C-alpha cells in the first residue's frame, strides 16, 4: 500500500509539472484516479512544499518551491554545472558583478542553478532555485530567442505579465526584442523585471542550437553604464560559448 501511495504521489507530481496550472478534475481524468484520491495527495504534497496552489486561481496547482530547490542541487554533478563554474568565476573577476547560471523550466520560466557573487556591498541577489518569467528577463529572452516559433507563440498566448513599467507586454514589442537578441547574440534587461536591476545574458546552446542554459551578469542600475554594453555583451557571449564548448569537450 505504501509503495502504491508513493508511486501515485510521484505520478501526480509529474502530471502537475507537465500540465501546470492544473485542477483536481483535470488530474483525475489524466491519471484515471478518483478526485478524492487526487485531492488528498495534492494536500499532502502541498504541506510538504512540493506543490502549491496557483496564485491567480487557487483551484489550480503548480510545482512548489521544494522541487525548484532540489533541481539545482541535482544539477551540481552534471556536465553543464561542471563546465560553467570556472568561466563564471573568471567573468565575475573581470566585471566584479554577480553572475548567474539559469536553465529553462519548460516554458514556465528560467531557474537559477548557480551564482557567483561580486564583492560590492550593493549587489544583485537572486537565490538558487528562484524562477523568473521568460518574457521579462534577460536570461528568459536569451532562451526564447532560440526556441521554435510555436513555443514563443505559446508564451504569448499565456499572457505577458507586467512587472514594471518597462516590461515588454505587447507581443509585437517582444518579437522585436527577440530579433535583436538573435542579431546581437545577447539580451539586455533594464528594469523590466525588477526596478533597479539591469542584466545582460547569453544562451548556452547545445550542438543542435537548443538553449540549455543562460549565463547572466546582473548589475544594479546605479552601476549600469550603457556605453559598456558592447563590452558586456561580448564577455557574456564569449563565456556562454566557452561553457558550451567545455561541456562537449571541444
């Protein structure tokens, strides 16, 4: 009985991850389980931190913070994590700004899996496991720029939430920005997700062009100098390319 309960809980967890935000009824149909069984399991997983009620619609369920925290830890032995660490440190040393490594969480957002801090008293801090929206951040748009058109359309269909006055919430504006990312090789965020936070990011691509991760330099607006953007973009893109090459042993 206990083994079946664990198996059922894992099935529900995986289904939520794939279909979030999802209702009890939808999960019941997907898995062929009674609604009462699904509801009890959801509550248990919620209490343990693995799932959470959707902020906009509490009848729907999302993956919880514990999953996002475990995932980065699991990546620490991966080829991506190992390949990225040394180049991230060198990039931090060159700029003395915080460097983040993020991976895409489907189309839900970008999850921070590693960070190298700068030495400034005033610095940008996002915790390992934090997830940010694809359309509103430099790391997210670096990912979006290399995804198929159908995936970009799906992100737009879900709605482009506004976080600041600078957030690109118009689909046309977002598409123009993605074209710019593809042309320049890097993306730029000035106060588009968090006020006072600027960032420059580049995608780490697999051999087939799939975005595996992003490398991002995060800078307080008070230290951001637009005149340095070409230099920042070059350093970030060069670091992304180095990580990709180290990962495949080239």
